[in-house]
C-alpha cells in the first residue's frame, strides 16, 4: 500500500494552468452513482452560468488524479463554463487507479455518460471528450469504440502504444541499478500484464486492442475508427529535460507515438487530426516546477475555440 500511495503522489500533478485572466467560479456538483461509495463510480460536474449550453465535455484525469486535483491543475473547466460548455470529470470503477483504456473503465464511462445525458437531456448537444496523460488515452479509446461518437477529441501528452510503453519500461529497469529502478515503471508493467494477460510477446493482440494506437499494427484496426473525427494531441517533447531529469530518451516519452498516430490518421484521410507541439509551457503548481508532461502545455482559450468550430 505504501508503494501505491507513493505512485498516486507521483502521478498526481497538483498544478494549475494560470493565464492571468480573472475567471469566475461556476457551480460545481459531485454526483455518486452509488451513494454508499464515495471513492469510485462518480463524477464532478461544472455548470455554465447560464442557458442555453453549447455542449458538454468529459474531461478525464490522469492516473492517480482526483477531480479536485484537476481543478487545481487547470482552469480549463472554468473557461469551458464561460463558453457555455458543461464539463464532467469522471472517476471510474477502480477509483483514481482506473487504467482508462481497459474494458472496465470504458464500461463505467458509458454508465456515467448515460446518467449525465439522461438527467440533463443532452441527447442532441455537441459532445466533446478530452483528457490528460492516460486520461487522454482513455478519451481516444472511448471515441474509437463508442456508439455515441464525440464531436471532437483532444488528448494532452497521452501514452498511446502500450506495446512501446511496456518495452520502454522494461528497458528503463534493465538500464537502472536495482536500487534505482523507477517504481512507476515496475507498477505499470505489472498492471499491463494484469490487463492484457501477459506481455507483448505472448499477448500482442491484447496490446493492440487496449492501445489507442499501435506502431506495429499494420492493419491500423483501432485508428481507422477515427477517420472522420476531429482530434488534437498536445505534447511538449523537451528531450533535453527528459535526458537530464529522468534519464529518459525519445523511446521513453509519448511524443514519438503521438506524432506517429497523427501522421497515420492524416494519411488515412483525416485532415482534422492535428499534433500541437509546445515549448517551455509545461510547469506544475503549486511550486511552478518545470515538467513538460503537464496540463499547462495547453492554451485553454485556443483549444475551446477549436472545439466550438467543430460543432455539428
């Protein structure tokens, strides 16, 4: 349990995206699908100040993050409210340790979506999905497999290819001294083996299935489902920071597969798939620590304007 607690602290960013603008405080409500359990199967909803709404957006946290962490890290939900977009921050079946791309998380996503749309009569509204890190992976995976297709999707530096992720984590452990092995990598290898039934050498088809994008999947089975959906992926590939601060290279970060996925979607004919790269925008609050894998790499207002242009 101590290792799990440390992992939650590692994955939780405790940041906020401050742009110097005065932002009003919208009404925020927490809804529990099971009133007897406040740790999972719930969602936080951020209301626009007035009707009519221009759409609704599911904003999915990174691994280990609560809705409260997200609201501390980024002003995006509040800015969305000012533009008339209802924001829902879900917590899935495994609580803050939900893996996002697994079938259980995806099923809970469906359940929360049905609860929200039914209560607020959102059937004909524009529907957006986005998220940070593995929350972004979850958003893309949901768009690939859902019957209710989003109007547009965005993901902030998401891991996409879990075959690459697994092999990279194994390599990092191999290159490290035993006492210095990254505990996050150890946990994620165990978790991937649990979710897929094994490793990429014995269960490659399951890695293809769980991954939003797979570099070695020549059939392009998953990403072909996104041929007509607008998608933005944000990444800040500050490789010198990763080399110096984490002893990580391009094989260890998400930027490579983010660019590969957008490239393949463009070649499949989706000209509304975009890669947004940034420089020196990744910082985490409250101490303003430099980290390129952060919510703050997104220009919130510019993202919202892009979403609104994609309305039905």
